[in-house]
C-alpha cells in the first residue's frame, strides 16, 4: 500500500445520490481528509461522514463555487453529469480548486453523443458502430432503411440514461423511429444520432485519468431494465455485479483489452482535439458483439450503480489516488483490488420507474450491516425514519469470493427491509449470468 498524502485536504463531493454516498464512504476511510458534500438534498448516509452538507442546485455554478470558497475547499469530486456540462469544473479550477472531473469542453464526451462519435471517427479510434448525425429529417428514413431498420435512436444531449430508443423494444417499425427523430429534432437546436443496433452483451469499463495515464477499473455489468429477465422500462440502473478475477463471465481477455485500448485512444484523441488534459473518470459503455467490442457511449463520471461495485473492492486509499490524479502521476500509483466479487441491487419503490409510490416509509433496521453495505439514494431522513422519494432508494452491496455468494448475501438482507419496495431478484444469479454467457457464445461460435 502507498503512504497516503500527509497534507490535510478539504474535499467536497458534488451530488447527493447513492453514487456520491459511495464516494464519500471511500474517501472517509482516509483519516486526515476533511470531507464536505454539496447537492440538491441531504443524503442520510452521507451526514455522519462529512463536516458539513450544503443544499442547492449543483448546476447553479456561482452558488456552488461560493459555498466551496467559504469552506476553503481544495479538491472537488464531481459525482453527476449535469454540473460537468454546466461548466462547474471550469469555474472551480479558475479559482484554484482542483477537480476530479473534466471541463465543460471535455465533458462533451458525455453531454454530446454526436461530438463523441465524430471525435472517434476523426482520430480513427476503433469501436464505433455505423452511425449518422442529423439536424433535420432529410435522409433519416433512407439511413434507417440502409441498416435494415435495425437501429438505435439517441438524443444528442443528456437524458439521464433514459432517452435512447431501440428498434424491437421501444420502437416497433421504421415509422416509429422516424417519428421519434422528428420529436427530438423539434426541440430547439436538438440533434439526433441514428446508429446501427448492436447485438451482444453490455458491460461498463471505467478508467481513472490524470490527463496522461489511465488506471482501468474492473469491468462491471449493469442492468437497466426495471423487471426480472430484462423486461420493463429502462431505468438509471437496477443493479450490477463484478467478478473476483476482474473480468466478467462472458468476456474474454481480448474483449477487456480492446475496451481498455479504446479508452486509451479516446484520452489521446480528446487531448489532441483540445490541447487540454482530461482528469477524472472516463466511463465507456461497451458491447461485446460477434466480432469484438463496440463502444455504445461515453460518460464523463462514475456510473451509478457500477461505482458501488468498484468502491466495494477498491483496496487502495481513494485520497491517495485523488492526489495522483491531480498531480498527473497515476503511473506511479499501484491501485490494488480485492480478489473478490461484488453484487449491488437497488431497492426501489413499488411502481418504479413509471408510477412509483412516493413519500412512504422504508425500514432498514433489521439489515445486518456487517454482511452488506447500504448506499442511500432517493430517501429522506424524517423524525419517524427513512422515507422513499419515488426513485432508486437504497443500493444493497455485498462482497464475497464468488458472484453467487455475494448475490445470496444481498438477497438475504433485502428480505429484511420493510416497506412497499421492489428489487430485481435475478441480478447476479447463476441463471441470468449463464443465459448471457450462452447468448454470446452462440453469437460468436454458432
């Protein structure tokens, strides 16, 4: 283990969801860092871990900056995507506050899907599907036809992971795809990206970047669909798992190497484009397909729920890593991972995401917190206990020697949570994982 930095650090984590709770939880394991949190709500899991919580809109840049200055914050970890797109990093760094998160220009990697596709094309970074960017409906139908109607339609900007529509799922025929393009283009200044529909297995491969060097994190598989068996509406993510060997059961070493290489090439491309270094998280959403790996999209921050898996198995002090990211010395930082698997399942209110119950109690008092870690999302602490606010409420995370063992620990403890809740019981089960292994094997080998 590396010796942690001896200099006292005043670190703020921006955002108040379960992702930010996981970040604060990991940073709090460093004894000399003073932690703060700023976000739209008070997260009950973060409260005991920080010096102070500021409440406000994280995209109201001037307010966030003033609050940080008054508390002599020296470092900011940016949790969600919206403040990155709003230029919070630019403003903080302009006042000497170091940030883990890219500037507004570089955050276009997430905030503009057309920017990312065109960047990768310009610098010949592999992994993009066939695509076209449209600012009018001219040519849309012809392009969809040229891909035999097997397309994905994506709004150009941020959509909270819920704006993408896929043929055969949310779209049933060519006319539906054209109509959705028309709807998106009707928004002022909106562009639309139409891409070939990829067939395979999705995975997230995130990397920490200091501008020159990358530390690749273990791959994680998220589950976007609300219901067991990958049915129901898309969500922000119902849960995720990582494996003890830091691969995934359906991936080959070549798949992981290809995804890592795409992240590396993208880091080089974005510096070449802007002559500015990308510091923060580069999160590639990938798909293992018949003939290799394709990039679905980039995010410019940690994924939620994937960050829970990563923090749960990270063995190196996060404040030390933060120091290396800011100093451009990640190549001198030996980041170590526990040789264990992790499973995360979100407990959500009944009816989520389409018609969730809201302002109802949830009781976690019977949960064995020696067996699992709870990360709080959309919950409030009231005088009578915890209350769900209508979105993903609590992430339940376990670490064990196998995915199956971790899944069973999570499942046992979720049974102890009381309230009108739902969760995907199939995440991390052998049955679902085997189904994914078989699907990819058949796709690749017939």
